[in-house]
C-alpha cells in the first residue's frame, strides 16, 4: 500500500481518460444519460445491474462524491465510505440505520453537542433509549450495558474537554457483548488514529473540520465495511437524502490531499501554544493530549500518532473574558467550529452546556469539571505562526 501522503494526494483520483486532466473533474450533473433502462428504484437498479454500476442520479451516486469517498477510505484504511451533507447527517444516518425501537444506545457523556442533543431529545421519540457514561472509565461502560444494548458510541478526543477514550479497550468490551462500536474521530483525523484497526465497526468524521480543513464546505462521512455500510447508502443516503454536494466533495477532496502535512503543522503549532498557555500566569488548567500534564497522556501516546490541533484551557472570569476576546482578538477568530487553517476560539460555559446538552450530575459532573472547571476556552490552533497566536492570546489574557 502507498504511504499516507501518497494516498492523500492520489487516493480516489484518476486522470481523465478523455482529456488527460490531472486534477479531478467536478461533475455537477444531477442526472446521467443511460445506455439502457435500469429501473426507477435503487433496489430495482441494484438487481438489474452487474459489475460496475452506471451513474443514474446524483442522490444515488456521483463521480465527484465517489472520488472523495475513495480518498477517505484510502486515508482511513477502510473498505468503504459513505459521504453525507454534514457530520450530523452522517451521525444521524448511522444511528437511525443501526438502531431500531427497543434498542439501547450506550454513549460517552461528553461529545459533540449536536450528537448529545440528538441522542437525548430525538432518539427516545423513535423508541431508542440512551445511557451516557464517562467512557474514559471502562467500569462505567461495563456497568451500563443492558440486554437491549446494541451500540456503543464514543468520541475521542471528546469535545470540548479533550478527554480520551481507549478505543481498543472499549472494542474488547463491545466484542464480548456482541455490540457495535462507533467512534467519532473528527478531532483525531485518520492521521492520528485508525479506530477500525483498533476494533471499531464504524468511524464517523465531520469533514467540515480537519479533513476539508479550510472552513468553506460542510460534509460528513461514515467509514467501515461495505456490508455494514450498505443500509447507510441505500436507506439513509438515497432515501433520507442528506447527500453531499459534488462541489463540496471537490473542495473537501482538495483539502484532504494536504491533510497529512496540515496535521503535522497543526500539531506543531498546538504544542507551542499549549506550552505557552501552560506557563501563562493568567491561565489555569490546559487540556491538550500532547502535554505530559494531560491525565491520559500515556493513552494519547499509544492511540494518537498525532496530537492534533485542538486544546482547551481555563482562565479566571471566563464569560467576561470571552466577551472581551470576541472584540479584541486580532488573529484568532472568536467563532465556533474547528480544524481550519484559521485559528478559531470559543468559550464553553460549564453550567450552560451541562444544562442544555450534557445533563451531567454527581460523579459525571465532577469528572467534567475536573477538565473544564467553570468553563473552557476551546482553541483550534490553525496554521498561522504560533508566535502570532501566542501574542494575540497574551494580549487578551493579561490585564
Ligand atoms: C462538528 C462536529 C460534528 C458535526 O459535524 P457538522 O459537519 O457540523 O454537521 C460532529 N462531531 C464532532 C466531533 C464535530 O466536531
């Protein structure tokens, strides 16, 4: 198999046989002229055709979107990949096809807000119960497994506290109990971690973040075996219809081509900024898996070949300081999202997020507060000069 840099550049791509074009074509066509009739339903089409399937309609499949899917599969070393219109479209496609009424979902108690809110507010309406546990504590996972449990969903590193979950250990538990394991690996990217090699059944990415990398295209993907992904393609993609635009696929593929080198630069910058923050008198705890002070640094060393560019930190008077930062930061954008070449920072108040989203109490709340205190500044370290980022931070942290 070619190396990761070669796979990022060439994966899924081929020169155009008609023109010799070196860059991939952007095929915006929604429909495709067919050589012969092939039915009017994805199912009729599947039984009618053999071998390489012709393109029919872009909701069923599109050459540019397929090119991106193949590139992502090459990066993640996955058999197959299905792309969606956003990370949330990918997440909900997986949950809604893997689970049915009466099933129970076990998930980490800290994860992307949209995922946590969907699991708590929407899944119960479809008859799926959810239990959220601190997945960094394997005993909490074991204790929460019920006869109806069907899937374990984890996110590592977890948004916004950068707490890690041991994927191989959770995969072991999942196997013992015959459960599916899904890993949201958006913060790690395939450059850091390959959850499928560690025993996961599914990997989910928001392509909007590092993989696209430039803050100009929403997208999402689920990766795994062709067999496991089949219902995602036919039911969730073709019938629910949250397909990725070919234009976004083209932009994301261009971003993905430089993912390995960007992740090296993100990590280098984040290490510098994390060290600067750790030594800053106005800063409390800094959460970055690449710092030896991270309580799970040993797991990070084992599980992450790259520590990525995400960190969070505490500073006194967080919410007032956040208001000041929004006005006074000059290089870093005070904005949600992450993984872009531009540095992005946002304030996540503990009481507010626990109330609206995580609903933590007791030991789980204490576990969250250990990382987050009253709130954290989540910083996505971009590709600017780290010295400029540190200067920008120093100005808004001092005084
Ligand atoms: C952003 C994000 C998502 C959702 O992705 P969208 O592309 O915004 O829909 C899911 N999980 C994680 C970890 C994310 O950061």
